[in-house]
C-alpha cells in the first residue's frame, strides 16, 4: 500500500507512486471567449462597411450641403444704390433717397484751352440749352492754356458737392477733376486738345437717368 492511500482504504484501485496526475484545462471556456471576440470583430467590420457604402451612395452630400450653407448667407441682401429724389424713378424699397443737384443749380464757367476759336462759346451755349447755369466764357488761364491734352478738366473748390461733378460729367465723358483755392461752388470746365464735342443730349439724358436711378444690385443666389 502506498503512503498516499489513507489508512483503512483499500480496494482494487489504489494511488501508488509519488506523482499526481496532470489535469488539462477545460477547452470549452477558451472556445467561448474566441467565439465572442470573433463576433465583436465581425460586427465592427460590418458597421464600418455600411458607413462607407452610405457615404458612397450619398456622394459626399453632407460636405456639399455644408459648403452650400457657407456660400449662401442668410439674412436680407444689402440695399441697392439709392434712387435720386430730384429725378424720380423706380426707387429701391427701403433705401434712403440721395438728392442730385438739378443742372440749373450748377454754375459752369467754360474756358477754351485749345487753339480752336469760339469753342468755349459754342459749348457754353449748348450747356445753357440743357439747363445748366453758365457763368464766365472765354480762353483758359495761362496755367492751362494749350496744356490740357485730354478732353477737359473740371476745376472747383474742395468743398464743391461731388454730385455736381457727376451731373456735369454726364455731358462730357473722360474729363478729370481738380481743385483749387476758390471759395465759391462754381465749376470751371476747361476744354482740352482731345475735346471733340459734348455727348448728344439723348446720351447725356440716359447717363443722367442712370446716375439718378442706378440698376439694383444683383440678388444673391438661391440656396
């Protein structure tokens, strides 16, 4: 009888020897853990694949909608350039009126800086017919005589209303603007070598109407 056999126990099978039998770890638990990990991995892969397919079919719609939202600002569009109260026309709703002076409110002195005789008088007479108040008419001062290469110069005080310049410029395109030390609000029109003729009255009236009632600003694109 072995020393491992308790006293009084005998029988057919007895534990003999000095070594214990080795017991293997159950494999069922290992298989269960591996199966659970495999299921989790499979579900993760399926979810990622589904998200990729959804994005492909949408064609990146989320990014496009975000970009469109940035390109389409909300709120009211900026008001268009206001209409002229002195020359009524289709005014822009909600925009304050801007008063342009009438031609009769603008005093123009016409001076000839070219060798062409009688030019200042002819231009002065035509401006008077168009409603402007014509003051002095004659040859240009020495500082400008034969020294104006362009079509003309509008010369006035720094305090002269800029709108008066704009109204007068509708009669003669291409004129430049200068200021001097005068105190009055009259404007000198100094005719230069490139002067040919005033705008036709029809063209001048169209330019004046556009100045009084500019086209409204384009509407923002629809989102």
